[in-house]
C-alpha cells in the first residue's frame, strides 16, 4: 500500500540520492509528501483491526528503487566507500543549488549514520531498519536542536517533521548537523521512520471517511485520466512550438580603424601616368612617366563598418553593411596610374566610398541554406572576398594587411557585385564554391554597374568564379581557384585595367587607342599551413591572361600575361595569447608577355618586390594595436627606382 502513497518524485530522488545530498534537503523533500501519505486509504481489514503496516512491508515499499538482482547476502558483503566531503546546500531565492566548497566533518564524527549491516539484518529478520540508538536521540521540538536557527532556509520543513510527525532524530549532543551529506542508507532510515508514524496515523482514520475518499477517487478517475492526457498533449504541443518558434531579430556589429602613417625614399621615384588615376602616351607613343621627389606627410585617417545582420528563421541572414571613412595610405603617393590602393597601403586605410565620411552601403545580400550542406547568398551587392581566396594568415584584420598581401593581385576584376554565390560543404575536408557577380561596388555608384539598365547583369564588368577548398589535415588548407572575367573599358579613354585585375595598371591597343570588353582568365593556388602551434606558413601563386581587342578596328591585338607570387611566415600568440606576427614577401605583377600594350604598370621591365612585417597585439577583447612596416623594391616595375619605406600604426575597435 505504501508504495502507492509515497510520491514517485520521492522515490526517484531516493534512487538518485548519494553522499552529496544534505540532511536539510531531505527534510525539505519529506515534509510536503507526508500529508498526502496520511490521507491515502487502506484496506477495510487494516482499518477494522487497527493493524499497523509491518516493518517488512516498509522495506518492501522501498525495495523497487534498488536493482532487483541484489540479494540480502550481496548487500551484507558489499563494501561501503568512504563518504565524499559533504557539500553545503544553499538557497538562491527561487531555487536550490550545491555550493562549490565542501564542508569537512569534525574529527571523530561518523561519516555515515547508517551501515549496510543494519539493512542486511532487517532484510533477514524483518526488524525495523534504524541506526544504533547510541548514535541518535529523539527530539520533540525543533528548538531542541542547538545548531538549528529560525533563519535557516529549511527551518519550517524541519519543524513540521519534528513537531507534527516526530520522525526526525538528532545526535546525542542535541545537534542536527544539517550541513553534512546524507547517504542512500540514511535516507532510507529516515523515510522508514516517517512511514512508521504515518502507518499509525492511517490506522486511526474512520472507515466511513475512507469509504468517502475511495468513492471520490473512483468517481473522478476518468476525469483525472482525461485531464492527465490533455496535459501531456498540451506539453507536447508547447514543446513543438518552442522548437519551431523564432522571432525575427537583428544583430548590430561594427568595427572602426584608425590609421596613421608616414614613409620615405632614398631618391626620386619614377611612376607612369600623369597621376595615379590617369595614364597616357607621349608623342613618341611611349607611356608618360612622371617623377616623384618628395617624401609624404603623416596622414591620419579612419574607416568604420557597421553591420546589421537580420535573421527570419534562425538559419538565414540578411546582411546590410554601411561604411564611411576618409584618408588614404602613404603608398598611393608613389604609384603609377592604375595602382591606387595597392602597395604599402593597409586595407583599412581607405575612404570606404566617396570620401569625407560619406555614408555608403558596402554590402547588401541575403544568405540562406538549401539542405544541410548547401548555402546560397544572393543580392545586389555581395562581397566577393567574403567567399573566395581566403587565407588564415592574410586576413587584413589580423595578419598581412596591405592590399597586395591580403589577397591575390591578379584574381578578381571587381570587389563587390550583384549576383549569386553558392557554397557546398561536401565533406569535412572538401568544399566547393561557385559565384557570378556583376560589378556594383560602393566606389562606383551610378554608371558601369549591374543596376544600370544599359549594362545589367551581363553587359558590363562581371566575373564567374569557382573554388575548390581542400583540408587534408586539420592544420593545412589548400585552395584552387579559377576566375573568368569580362572587363569593361574605362569610360572616356577606352583603356582596360585600373582596379580591374588581372591588368595591374592600364592597357590600350598598343598605339593609344581604345579597347572593347576584354575577357580574362586567372588561376590561383592558395595555401596556409600551421606545422606547429607557434609557426605558420602561407602563400599564393597566380597567373592571369587578358585578351585585348581594338575598339577601332575590331581586331584582336594581343594578350597581356602576368604572374604573381606570395610567401610568408606567421607567428601565432607571439608574446601574448591572441597576438599574431606575419612576414609577407610579394611579387605583385611580373609581366611575362604583352608589355607593349601597357601604358602603365610595365615600367622599364623590372620586377617590383615587397616585404611586409605586421604585428597585431590585442589590448583587450575589443581593442588591438597593429604596427606595420613595408619595404618596396623596384616600385612600379622600374629597376632604377630606389627603395621605399612606409610605416603605419593601426588601432582597431570592434563591437
């Protein structure tokens, strides 16, 4: 009978109880259970005879919480491990938890109030299972305990058990020791004592009252069962709603970059073109060359990116990025026409658009999954570099950070554009990426963009890119990339190039005449390898070929072919966790054919080389310093040019 009236939560708690439960928690658990037990009806025979439930029945009541294969003999032979240090139980306004610090037992204090031999004896003889009388003393009031105060969190529970049911005993020294841990056996003994009291209470209930209670139970059995089923169904529906519910939310992220730089040279620098933006040929048909014989000042500029990422399902993302900035790197003072924002210029030392801190939309696209392994990004302004040609040690925010070091100098004819990119994660070691973008970036609002109806998605500058990513080992990443580009000539001049790779400079028909749209092919191999926790290796090899067709005659005039190299060393966590030092060597544009079509970028046949040293040092989680030094040799592909030295200090803020 009693196994029906003891709440299932109590039995489950008892089955899981161990030496980490405290006596306080037992008192709090037992108190709400006892009135329910006292109200449970017994058989008519038990009521009429006034017989109490036997000790054997009490043991049988608790027996189901033990494994059914354990015999009394096995229990008697079992070894009881020493009790682990007691754990204090604390009250935290609305819930209870266990403290981190253990409470050590006083010297001579028994580690357990109950022994296996007591239980074995009870199972053999049917006697009540209780600790030795010399160990415990009965109390009639909770105030009899010298170590129990009204301020104790379980005072009311303990008071009810002692004064209403009289089934709690203390130590001979009148202490309760509520902070010490309880064993499963001690819990069994305490529960058994309280059930003894309840059995006596039940025997005094009138038979008529029990009949009324039994009749009410029978009458409401169907309704209670129906209600139980409804509650179960409601819980299942609520769980389903919670798993599917997602509130549209937008996450705001941002970053800001302060850059201050300077530099010097050992002499005058030769650069092709009338300025870094305009190229031309002289009367003899040779590229115009200008001389730069001054050192730069100390520019101080800033750039900000504000990202608003919105999700509608929890798995998708609407990306909106704003940008504003002002300033330009020192290297732009020395470049030939078409080499703006290339050597000696940190990637974040730029205006971000039209300059003067005007606000522009840099990215706008919607990314969503198709199945478990395919992700698609579609939109009017997608960041090409967010998907292609990445490298662990050349990300501009942490590693090699100049325009020429942070990515291949030949691979891409645009930075951002309208179109679609798909990423297929085939396996842990393999991913495939493909994308088509038509030019539409923040530096060229209006004409020459995919939003221009005279050009659209396919009439102007566009690029089709495919990339295979391989991870044969956890510390090695290998990427094979191909790009097919269609490059539209610059309005007004008809020249090909500028910021549109793989032309690193400007090209014409060889005589100063304009060109038609030029198709170009670029191949890139990109790797990063971390052979040791303190050392990384990285590099790229790029090859590009651009086909030139005269706009005057419509005839194919030739190709411009070039290659580029990069190799570097990285030193993660140098001097501080999270720091990164990188040393990058770059040959940005080595012309292998068609130099006669270059009106800038070809130089005198030399090969420009760059050495970059950067070190990112985190001051806090959101603030970092990044000093960099750039050594440019044979600038603008002129062998006669002296070396250029540029220095930059960048402060990064992220939030």
